[in-house]
C-alpha cells in the first residue's frame, strides 16, 4: 500500500517532466513536502479538455459520487489494481478518470510481529527523477453545490525484493506510457491492463529512516536521512491527519 509519500521538486521541474499546460502565472513556488498524509491535498495530473495535461490539487482519499455524507465514509486512499475494474467505488473512475500522482518517493513500514515495533523506509527510484503513481479521481458534490476533487493511489503486488518489507507497492506509470494511461476516451481498462502490473524488481530503492516520519507534523528533510535499521526503536505511524471535509 502507500500511506505516506513526499514530493520535493519545484513547479518548473513538474511542468517540464509531465509536459503540462503552463499557466501565464504559475503562482507561488510549490514548497517541498516530506510527509504527505491521507486527507491532505496532493498534486494530481489529468488529461485536460483540449488533450493537454494539466495539474490540480485534489484531496488524497477517494470519495465515490454516490456517497451521501463523506464524514461518515471511510475515505479510500488506495485501490488494488486486481479488483478496481469490478469494485463499485473504483470502476467508473478507472474507466473515465485515471490520473497521475507525482512523487519523489514514498514511505513504507516493515512490521516485525506482535510485541515488536516497525522500521520505516523511504522508498525512491534511481531510474526516474519523478515517480508517477497511477491514480483514480472522483469529484464529490454536496447538496449545497460544493465540490471536492478526491483521488486514490492504485497498488500492485510487491516485487520479489520488496516483499520482505511489505506485500504491496504503488502502481508506477513510466513516462512512455503517460498518454495511454491518461487517455480515457480511447483506452478502456482492458486496453491498459498491461500497465497495471508490478514495476521491475530493480526500480525501487528502500532506505531505512528514523521514526520521525511517524508524526505527520514532521514535514522536513530529516525524514529522508538514512539510519541503521533498529526495529525495536521504530513506532507505528500515528493517525494525525488533516481533514478537508
């Protein structure tokens, strides 16, 4: 799964890498994020109305359109590639609203069983300057006319080398496949099944880091510093999250 990630690049790098429609005024520089958590706004990339790619902020935690009250609904941060096409919460988004979610890396916690604490890892790639997760988007509309864009990250089985840390990985879409993934007009789910598979075994590099990432408030570069794995000193991630509802 993917429960925390980071995005530390500048807007200019993001626009260039994804060939985005650059606005006349891009606004203030995007601050680096080292500890993005569910329910927070995240950068999302979709196909625009004119066919170009555009970026927008969306709430991490998908809320299907048929949900009456988001406050009473458990938001969906991840979706399995193996079942997304059949699940009522995801199948419409997989057909009509596929997106890319840029990241510099993500965090995963290796569990060691009852009575032992977990070891966090920062998981990055030496192959791509920016990782593009495959995601799904839904716009939830309230009775008062309010709208909230929401997204989730798709996941696959872990690769052989990553499996000792966790049994799931976020779905990665490589740069050559961006157009196919985002093309929801001609590419149905059956047409992009080959993209919804685990990434190559050597793509990700897990780096053991300190348990400072366990607290959402710790959003700084220190989270990425390598440490010697010490499972007895790690802690389970806390539940502190920011709500947009």
